[in-house]
């Protein structure tokens, strides 16, 4: 057994040879490497599969044996200071490793077809493999220094992946926004690490936890300083996992290719913040204020993410806000001390969200021949509808992922989300009410997304129709010069005004008038020649296979946390997490009161079904658009109630569509403020600092000019000046005596 754990270092470094080989190939033999570019998908999947096999083997041994293994070797030794590097294999590491490798494999298989027409195919797989290496290195780290190193590598990979299509301005702005926003959290994390080392004198987790706990209990350290250091550590997790108020980068991160979005939102960047809080939870638990802060940030994020997803048009952006909200549930669970429920929901959400993102990529592929190769149109749910008969497999898998995220039994997220809700009732009824209410919002916006995309008819109506044009539709805005072959057909030119752009912080708001449906019309397209018509088509098998695999995870992964499925006394997850739970001094035996669980589940599932019902009433007709607001308007036609209804509707829509005005606030408070401070500093530098320097120079010039005439070398001039000074002093002395 120990012999097996000695080779655990293979897990983080297994995907690295792909990145190195592609880089060397492009440097030494670029032509041959580009000609054989499709072959690189196989070694990428193979090496990550090796890491998955190692992770699964170690996890099985941990479930059977319940132990922690750590291997260290010295890196720097200087007097009393010693820095060691190594790897730590515990339940948290094994869970995260399996999550990263399994999701990474299906994303790589999916990407082989999705990115096949892109010029950056090789660069994409190099980035993806290095991202997997960085994340696996992060979760296997044995001390805070390693955590910080791989933390920064994960951030760098996310910057490269989000800005993959960097020639597009919106993509370049999005990756810069993600980078700068995460720098705030990373700076806090670095300060927190240094503060903890100053307190404990160690970077190693075991020593650090024990020393910190003893110092707190014995009042050996100022409690305020310890709280400050713990808070700074949490700031890093807030930024990386897109928690309020550092969540603003996440929606714009959708500018990267869809497989990247699936990986970032399911198993890598956003999961890194949750991992950090879970890893450092023994520190946070001894400071109640930090646990309360974690729970508060979590519940705010749960509600905020759900409300911001209500009116989004972009399917990937709506899923991004869904990720933000669901990770808020996980953060809430960690804040209330429900370690098991938090990791359980992290697992179930990761597979469900990966399924939804890859499903959205399949939808985008099916829409691109209709509306063109443009994210503004191919990702716009208002342009969709009626895709059920064209993409039935994608529709079925997307529906299952939607039901899982809504918390509908017996799918995966139901079990984990309901466990969090049950634990939150014991912690705070207010937090529990907010969390339960958000389940209804989640069901509403998820089924809104599903109904707008798949139900009704595929209508595309162009309000400013200017005639029928014959020609080919060909764009290199995304796919590069090797894009799909042009399709000859007749089509109506779209003049839809959908020019929403992504700036560093969105300064513009988008108010709507009282008649929402005028701004969100259904869209219809008509082809005169049916033989040349292009309809949505189902994706290739290499894109559908990962969806089917993720469906299996979505259906059955929830069983690992249900007592009685494999063992009448324990569930698999509790056995798996026993060492970590014991470290937190909690009871590792998870007992489920089925009667209480069913009663609470009835309430939560009823709220979810209510949200589904409202979404079906509003978006479930053949219009698949916002025409169904007429259903509400028909009840209140005129009078003050109608005015009030319109105002409420507009407020909710504007709040959601404008991202809660948080980006506008940041643009005003920070961007403009920093620019104003920079202009003031520039003025002070030019007028005051440079003015003093230039003034000294000018004064020296005039003094020198005057002195040079004094020191001319003529005795007559010296005598004249001497007699002049003497005469002046004599006159002053005379008049002084005269007045006295």
C-alpha cells in the first residue's frame, strides 16, 4: 500500500508531457507538428487517464483503510528555516483528483471535435493539459508555499484559456478582467500565508493547524491579528470561486471556447477556491467570526447569482451565474461547518454543470449554420427554440442536467443540496429561508433556459428586414482562416440590435420600457429554396459521447452519499472523508433521519416545482419568447395595479440584465476613481515636483548670471563695490542715529 502511494507524484505531472511536447514541436518542427495536430488529442486523454487511474486506486485504498499519506523532501535548509516540498494524499486530495481527471477527460474528448476547425487547436490542448497539471498540483500540495505556486499557475492558465481568442476585443477584455479581479484575492492570499507563517513558524498543514489551534486556545496570539490573517486567506478563495463581491469576472469568462467554460466552471478554477477553504477549514473553525463570514458570503452569493441569471439572453452567461449561485451553496455549507455536505455538492454540481456546459456547446454548434458563426447570435437563447426535433440527444441530456441542478429527485444535486438545506435550518433559519427560496429561482431560470432553447418553434423574425440576399455565410471571427466551408443558400440578413459588448467593467446599463416583449421578439427565418435550406443538426458522436458519460454521473453519483446504498451503517462518502472529518473533530458517522429528510425534501422539491411551473407558464407556449408576459398582463389590464406590475417587472428585469449594477458601481467607484487619482498625481508631479526642480534650475541660472559680472577680475570694480557698500552702511548708521 505504501509502495503505491510513493508513486502518487505521477498524478499532477502526468498531463505535463503533452504541453512540453507541443511546445517543443512548434519550436523545432513547426510544420510537422501542425500537420499532425489531430494526433495530440490521444496522448492528452491517455496521460490524463493514467492520472485518473492512480487517483481512483488511491481513493479505493483510502475508503478501505481511512488514512492520510504524506511524502516530503527538503528543498531549502538555512539555519532554523527549512522549506520542504512534497505531496499530501488525503480524502480531500483524492476527491478533487478524481473530479479533475474525470471531467478533464470528457472535456478533452469533446474538444477534439469542437475545436477541430480552429487554427489554435494545438495551443488549446497545450493550455488544457497545463491547466490540468496546475490544478492537480494544487490539490496534492502539502504546504502553503506549494498552494500559492500552483494557485498562480491555475490563474495564469485561466487567463490564457479565457483569452484564447485574444484577437477578439471582448475576449481580450474578459481575460484581463479575470486576471485583475483575481489579483485582489491573490494578494490577500499571499498576505494571509505570510501572516500565518509569522504566527506559527511553519508552512506545513499538520504543524500549522496544531500550532494555530493551541495559540488561539491559550491566547498566545492577538485574536484580532489571527482573525485578519484568516480573513485574508478567505479573500483568495472568494476571488477564485467567484463569490460576492469578487464575482464580476465569471460571466465575462464565457468569451473562451465552451469546453474551457465547462472545465473552469466544473473542476478547475472555481473549484480551487472551494478546495482552499476546505483545506484550511481547521484554521477557520477555531475563529467563529470567520465561519460566520464564510456562511454570510455564501448565502449572499446564492441569492445574487440566482437573481442575476433570471433575464440573461446568453446561454453560457446564464450558466455562469448558475455556477456562482451553486458554489454559494457549497460555501454556505463550509461556513456552517457541514464539511461533508459541501464536498458532496461540489461533486454533484461539477458533473451536472459540465454536462450543461458541454450541452450548450452542442446547442451553439447546431445554431451556427442558421445565425452565423457569431457568439452574439449562436449563444443567444432568444434566437433559439424548437430545437427538440433537430437535436434530441442534446435535448435529453440537457434536460437531465437541468433537472439535477433544480434539485429534482433522484438526480445527483437533489441529495447534496437537500443535505445543505437541512443543515442550514440548524444553523440559521434566515439563511435556510434564503437558501430554500433560491431553489425556486434556480428551477425558474434553468427551465426558462431549457424552454427558450428547445420548446416551441424555431422562429427568427428580423424587425428591420431589408430583403433576401443570395450568398455565402463565412466568418473567421472565431474559427480562424480554416473555418467551416461556406454554405451557399438564400437567407434573410439579420439586423438584430444585439451589440452588447464586454468591457473591463461594463459602464452602460440597458433599461427597458414597460412593454418587455417589444424588445424580445421571436425570431423566424424563411428559405425560399428548401433544397438549400440549412437546419440545426445534432453534433457528432465524439461530442455526444461525453454528454452520455456525464449523464451517467448525473444519474448515479448522488448514490455515494446516501446511507444504506452500499452499507447499512455508512455511506461511501462518509467512509471516504473519515480522516478529514476526524481532523475537524466532528462525528464521522453520518446518520440520516429518513422521516425528517423526506419532510424537508417535500418542501424544497415543492418550491422547485413551483419555479418550474412559473417558467412553464411564461415560456412554455409555442412562441418560446417573452410573448407569454401577456399571460400575466391579461389578469391586470389597466389601472394602478397594471402600472405597479409593469414597474416591478421592469425593476426585476433591469436588475438581472444589468448584473445588479455591480459592474457599473465598480466602474464608477474604482475605475474612474483610480483614473482621477492618477490624473491628480500626474498634475502634482508636473506642476509641483517638476516645478520645484525647474525653479531651482532657473534661480541658479539667474544667480550665476549676476555673479559672473561681479567676479570680473578688475580692481577698480572691486573698489567701486566696496566703497558703495561702505557708503550704504554709513548712510544707514547716520539715519539711525538721526531718528534716535
